[in-house]
C-alpha cells in the first residue's frame, strides 16, 4: 500500500524531479523511511501480541502443572489412606480370629457365653 502511494506520488512529481533532483531524492527517502516506519510499527504490534499470547500460554501451563501436582499429591494421600485402612481392617480381622479361636478352645468362656444374662444387668 505504501509502495503504491509512493509510485503515484513519484509519477506526479516526475516533472518536478527534472527541475530539482535533490528535492526529489529527499521526497523518495522520506517515503521509503515512512514505509519502513509503518512496517516496523506493524512488526512491533505483532511482537507485542505474541508476547501477550506467550505469557498467557506460560500461565496456563503453570496452572496446569500446579493442578497436576495437587492431583498427584491427593492421589498419593488417598493411596496411603487406603493402605492404612486395609492394614487396620486386616489387623482387626486377625484379632477377631484370634479371639474367636481362643474362645472355642476355652471351656470356661464357652460356659459363660451360654449363660443367660438377667435383664437389667449391665456388666458382667
């Protein structure tokens, strides 16, 4: 676009350039520099947009990594809690089995278990 404007200006000034070549060279130089300035401004704008997009992407990645770390920690804690619950349940089952085995072998406890507890007696 800048080039098209420069060409149209140059063709209109063609007669003027024959009379004063230094002025024509100055005008061409100004037009070229203006074209470069506009192009540079567009490049700077695109660069700034890319920087903003990059910062947004980095923020999203950091957020994702933080959530991933939190989820991994929650999963580790959940696995530990499940392992503890299984161990406690196994220990309770083992204790109950030992207690039941001990009662079966002990005639005194079998007699006690068969006795009726009077109503109103809270402890034995």
